[in-house]
C-alpha cells in the first residue's frame, strides 16, 4: 500500500502536509496506546502523533545541546 500525502489547514490557518502510512504494532503496544489515548481524551492517531512529536523534540534538543 503506497502512502499518500494530503495538504491540510489547521484551525489557526497553518498549512501542513500529512502522510498516511500503514502501521503494524504488537497487540500489547496497541492496547497500551489505546488505553493512553482514552485516558488523555485523544484519538489513537492523535496520541501516537503526540508521543512521536515529544520524542522528536527531545531528540532535536539533545542534538543541539553542547
């Protein structure tokens, strides 16, 4: 299955591109993420993106540290 890109505009008017990807997760990780998403009142997608962005920001900060 090929990924596809979509241009979207956020409520604040910011344009960004989204890419859909098929993602396979172990069952226990999927269950945990689903539980976390419900606890945080997010969709599974929003929870996954939130956690990946957090890791990305931490990695960027580590790379920029002296």
